[in-house]
C-alpha cells in the first residue's frame, strides 16, 4: 500500500513519494481513473504475475508442425486416449482428419477421413477406445486409433450438432444445430461403453426440447455431476433425470454466444456471452468481465460464435475476433485463483499475437497439462502455447501502464523528480514512457540489462511537471522472462491550484 501523505498547508519545498508494491489488480479499461485502485493497469499486455503480485512476462508459443496441414484454419484439435495408455492427437483442417503420434510434429491423413465441411468447427469426446466428433453439417463420426480410420457412427442424433460432451454417467449429449435448434439429444448409457453411438429412442436414448420445440436455439453446455448446464443466447437451464430428462430455467442465468467458450476449471464453469463473460459456481452466475467490458463490446457479433476458450492451471484463456476481424486474432486471460469476483476483484490481462482456434489441454496419463491450439489463419499450423521464451522465434513485447495518479493531492502541481524501478532477471530492453496531465506532456528513457536483481533510479527532466503521472513499461526481448517487483515515484510540490 502507498505511504501516508504529508498535508501540504504550504507547498514550498514539500514533497513525498508513492510506492506501487504490487500489480495484481489486473487490466481495467472501464473504471474511472480517479476510482482505479493502484494495483490495476489501464494497459496490460503479455504481463502475467507471480504469487507475490509482481509482474512476470508471459511464456511464448511455438509451431509444432514443420509441414502445413493445408492452406486453411484448424477447425478441430483433439487428444485421443486409449485404455492401454497410448495416445494420439487429431486435427481437422481443410476438411481432412489427420493424426499425429509425436505431439503434433508430424501428421498423417486418416483413412476415409476426407470430405468434411471445411467451414465447420468440430468438437468431440473419448469413448470406449474411440474418438467421437461432430460438426454442424457432418453428423456424428468416430476415429479408431490403431487402424487410423474415420467412419460414420452406426447411429447418431437426428441432425448434425456443433457441440458434443460426455456426462458423468457416460451418456453423450449433442446440442446446437440448425434444424431443431432448441433440442438436446442424448445417447444410450452403457457401463461398458459399447453403445456410445446408440441414439435410438427405444434404447434408453432420446431428446428434449429445452423450453419448448420452437423456442430460442441452444448455444452451449457442460455436464456438472448430476445435472447439465445448458445455455441459450441470453438464458440458461439445468437439465437432469436422464433418460427422462427434465429442465428448469435458472433465475438470473447467463447466456452464451459461442459453445466453444464453455469451459470448466477450479470447480467453476465459464462462458462468453454476447456482452460479458460469466462464471457459474454451482448456485448462481457472476459476471467477471466488468473491468474489460468495453473490450468484450468490440467483438463482432457476426463472428463471436467462433470464439474459443479453455481452463488450464487456474487460468481461463479466451480467443476471440478483434474489432473488424472475421477470425480469432485476440486473446484475454482471466486469473481464476487470484481473483475474487464476489468482491469485484477480477484479474485479466491481454495475451497479444494469438491468432488461434480449437484450444486443447493434454491432461491424460503421461501428459503435463500442455496447452495447444490450431491456427485461425489459413496456414494449417498447430501451436504449443505457454511454452518457451519467444513467440515462434520472435520477440515477445509486453506493455504495462499505471493509471494517471495524482498522488492523493489532486490540487497540487508537482515536479516528478525520480522514478525507481525494482526488477529481476531482465534481459533485453525496457522502455519507460511517462505521461503527465493525462498525456499533455510526455517523455521516455530506456534501460538495458543482462539479469540479476536491479534497482534503477532515473532522475526525471524538469519538464515532468503536472498534477498526475502515468508510467508505461514496455519490455522487448526473447530470453528469460523479467519480473518487475515495484515502482516508486518521488515528487516535489510546486504550487496549489
């Protein structure tokens, strides 16, 4: 917390200092500057944080496959697990299913795995040593590891659905379709898993129209123990009591804009709506995107349905199209473990330069929670995220900017005399930009270091004068991620307005 300030009855020769000891408030582009807590940022890109609230630069990403899967985006990326302990990766690109036995480095087209609709995204689940997947146009299919073949399921839902998930009782649930849009389809349950593709109503399978057959379409879902959480665009429902399912609307329920953004982590369910990101805690929904709601508002509604998200290691990663874009070009990351949305503490930061789809976490036996994604550009590449010190061999540029801080004395014109930055393990170059009087006067300086614990003291020029000060730290580099522990500002009072 900042130190107490001197009461300035006479401003001559008076001064003080301000310490920013933590940066764990996250990005906030919404709150009025004068109400913004000191630990929140008005710009925060590619800076995460450590357990003490210090800024820590994000890890990078690498391309996995040397040869492209096709001149199209990746429309599906999956992990196939067998009961024997073996595993593979699957990718769908340019209408072709391909498999990899070496974590995405090399790919081979699956037998009879061609002819899928190129513009559709696919979702799927492991079941009985098979991988079942579905798309809006191409109804339920399965991949058989070992023989590396793709075939249509023996039986399937009445219509193709965008989204497929598995319940705790091993039923498969298929939702989001263009024909019977409010209908949820569910498969037969079998303890041995041999009837995963049995969707016949006479065999313990069937369907339910949520809120009526001609009501609003379904938009996403997840299974939570004994019930399913099912979304429409602007509301949500609980569904339970299979094979004779019942549904009830959740009072104050959140909507969902893309089925691919529903993700479970840390005991919660997260989803992107048309104007916010919400969290379900088992009892109620809470909006967690208030600090960045004006960023969410820029997502083009025509393409928001293709946003993707995943929960991993205490973070919710959200890929989405930026303003004016038709494919995913942006990423926001929410820190689940260190946030407290019930007390308006929602920690977000932007992860720049991730043009990607189809997030995948490798979380089976022998895996280590690796995070993968497919490219959203038409390049046919698969990427490993949160890994390494570069963005595909390029520099990672990180930005952090403090609020415009009047140091608790809004009526005092000040000369900001020193900026003191305590940092660690820095390689590359820091650029420090300063702005006074909401940017009326600016300046900058650079710091070049090669590592170790360092305290940099910069004497500011006589032009650094005004009522408020904002500091922007930019780091460009591709080596060990630096950590910024604290910032201190020393100032002198000039006169009272």
